[in-house]
């Protein structure tokens, strides 16, 4: 089962439903509304879905974020991430060493729901950055009660050039138009026995050929998922839920950088595959800020 946001081929209004791979059965309300429910009630609502049904091949899947949902991210949660950050930030490498071993994790705001792109859509690299990479991450789908109710795939796009200049530039390196993709759907937490044993694969294709590929596992996580959630909710509230990206363990080696037209595919076992195509700069992503197409 997957929980999906979608638009029927002949429709213009975003809907939410549960998919078994061939059929999508509508649920009442938006995803943000469902994430106001306690986990047990959400589970019952999904298992008892009896709304209108749609052929899964006749719907357009939307990003799993709407309403007042936000996407946040954790950094330096894997040893590979720590090493990559230290390499690109020689003058402040000790900052990443310290946060890797600290009790308090690095958490930062990544995106509002309206900025998130979905499967088959675009992500952007900044025009003022020389080295840019995707960061494949397991996303925790959280309800307003700080419960992990599902998992999704997140692409935490990053400017290594900007972050490497100074850690205080992290928001500019991470949060920009076209800098976050998620999806294609939400795999309910009750269907994932062990989130610490999930294989993660990243493939970047350029002109049809593989430009970079890697594979890792959530078993390499240095942090506990419930600890990350606990810190996120310590002094904040998410009335329509949130997605928390849990950090990356797949970082292309320097000086690799994305280029316009690259195709990114991120697969997390049991969760799904998120695909995106790279564009350069803000203008190709201007549609996100416009009224019109259902998001």
C-alpha cells in the first residue's frame, strides 16, 4: 500500500488516496488533514478506504506535501556525509566533526510544501554555484503528534560551492526554488518492518549514459530516527505534519557536479523510486510560484 496525492487525468483538483499498484482509492481530505490524525486512526482510515476508485495508470501523481506541511532535513547523520562536508569545507571542517559526535543533531528547514516537486518533474541547480549534487535521503512522514506514520524518498539538492565557502551559507545552499523533490508516494510505517535495513541507490544519467551511481543503506545511519523527530518537535509545532529528510550517505566525489538535462533516479527499497530532471537557475522553476496547475 502507498498513500498518494494525485490528480485524475480528467480532473483539476488534487486528491489523496491509497494505491495497491493498480487502483487508487480516494480518501477524504488532503494529506495535511490526514496528518492531523493519530497514527492508529490514520492506519484505520487507510485500511478502510472505500471512496471512488481510479485506474493507477490514469492519474498524475503529485508530491506528498500540501497545505501547511513543511520539509525539514537532518545533516551529517552518516559518516560519508561527515567526510564530504569536511572535504568541501576545509576552513571549518571541525564544525562537521563536532556535530557528528554531538548529542544534538543538525536540523534545518528545507522547503515549504508548495516548493516541493514530485516524481518525473524538475529540480534545479543554482546558477551562482559551480558544484551541485543531489542528496538521496529517507524521508520520515510525521503527523502533528510527532509520530512516524510513513516514509518517502527525498532529494535534498545541495550547492557544495556555497556551503563550502562558509557553513553559515547553508540556507542558501539548501533552500531555493527547485531545491527539493519528494515522492512518489508515502509508504505507511506499519508496512515497513525495519527502516534501518533499507538499501538506497542513486543513479545520475547524462546523455543516456550513467555519469555516477552509488549504493548504500540506512543501516549506516549514525542517528536514531526517533531522536531526530524528538529534536524537531522540541520547540516547534507542525499542525499539518511534516517530512523530515534523514541525511545522505551517497555523495558524488569532488569535482563531480550536476549539469542541465541530467536525469536523477533515487530508489529506496520498500519505499519507491523518485526521478527528476535537472534544470539550471530560477527561471525554469518559476511555475512553482504561479497559480494554476494543481499542486
